[in-house]
């Protein structure tokens, strides 16, 4: 019999996202794989495939099963061994920027897969891209006695990273998923410079000579690195790079739409670029919408390439060519590094992992 604990209490709007996304349950005994199968509605074989990280399981099925596993606090027998904490209730916190973004959902999925195999529970929360919320979440998570943190940091003009330095001073284990200047810590990231260079070179090889970049948030290292990648691709070609080829956009769907509408709205067909490398898929999808409303065809008039390969990218009106980021692998690596750090009896040098991206060719690009 399952007894559901009360939901998180009401709180001010700016703190609503601090509610830790974990439903606890009390059972009459240790949860079993049968319990997971029954509650999720999938077979034991499917649950087992998720537990073993099999490639045969769809992302949507994996996420549903993993949600039930977390709700029941189920741990396979092989993972229920001794460890860092005497009470056996080992957990790690994951702080992301947007709970509804499939990019972060895939990172969480990878982290859960690794943590579960090692006997840890994942507690996740979204900052909503707000630095104040991120700090509050860190305090909440520490109050939950998590053993370590995986953080996608919020970086803007108001960011105060003193809490990270405080964690580092106290030797509290954490892993960052974006480079931050001035702090040497465990890091799992993608080689963003190489990724953007790859996307730009792809368009150059397709004959495009007028290429621009819709850049990401001003204070993001990812944005800075991707702009450098575009510049490097130009330097290895016959094309001349100019700063005005970089158009400040952002990271959201509406950023791509609004920037695309403003930039392309007043250009004649002779003036407009033939290729756009976007900071991420959301910006690219927003741009494609703006171009369509302006009567500019994709890819016939303008080729558009994104970055991340989020789930919606292949389902939009013009399936998006994109630079695929290994998101689940990022989550797995981050959890592995964090748990190794948690269980280490000695302080070790920070681990730095930079993963490689690859081009996924769809319908939003063509030869010029």
C-alpha cells in the first residue's frame, strides 16, 4: 500500500520553483521492480531495460519510468550497498534552468541513470533562469542533506558566484555544466567552440558565403565559445569575418522570433544572408517562424542551423538541421564525477570533461 505524503506548501511566486521535484512515498516494504512496473504501466522487461540504460527504450518511456522510480525511491538490489552515508539515504541534487526544456530533461535522464546504478536518489529543481532562485535552491538542497550538487549556473549581470566559492571552500562536492571564469571546479561541458565551427563549416561547404550568427546570452560562456567557433571556421576559409556578422539574440524561442523579425524585416533579397548559425534550437525554431511570416522560405532562401538537437527539432514545420549535443552523456558523466568525489576519502584535483558534438542533417539547410 502506498501512502502519499503532503504536497509542498503554497509559497510566493518567485519561490514556487523551489519545490523539489521528488514525490516521496511510504511502502509496507522495500519497493520492487514489480511496483515500478505496476505504477508506470510498463512491463518488467521495459523497466529492466530502463534500469540497464538500454538503447531500445524511447525517451518518453524512459522519462515516465524514471519518474516512477524516483517517486517510489526504488533502488535495484545490486545498488543497495554500503556507501558514503551510514543511513543509506544517499542523494544528489541537480539544479537546472528550465524544467520544461527537453534539453535539461535529457541531462536529468542521464544523471538519474548513473545515480540509480550507484544507489543514489536524484533531487531536481529549476531556477527558472533566475539567479536568486538558484541560490535559494542550493540552500533548500543542503537542508535536504544532499551529498553533492550538479549545477547549470545562471549567468547574467546580477550573478554573484560567492555561493559556489563557499561550497568549494567547504569541500562540498559539486559539478558545473558550464564553464565559469575564475572558479576551478568539476566540469562537464561540450566543446562549444568546435560545435559552432562544425556548423559554420557545414554551411560554407554547402556554398554559402553570406553567413551570420544569432548569438546567445551576453554573459554565457557557451555563447562566447560558439562565437569563437564561427570566427575560426571563417579563418580557415576564404571568407572574411566581421563583428557585425554576430547578431545578439538570446536563448529563448521568442528571442529567435523577435530578432529574426527585426533583422530580416527590412532587408531586400540581395542584402539578406543565405545562412544563419543559431545559438540553440529554440532560437532557430523561432527564427524559422519569423522568416515564414516574412515570406522568406527555409531552406530555399535562407538555410538555418540550430544547436542542441532538442526533441521538438525534428517535428517542427521544417525539420531542423542541428548540432547534436550529447545531453544524456553529459548527465551521466556529471553524476559519475560527482559520486566519485562524494565517496573519495581524499580531496582530488577537479575533473574536466569536454564532450564532442555532431551534425544532424535535416530539412532546414540546403546547397546555395
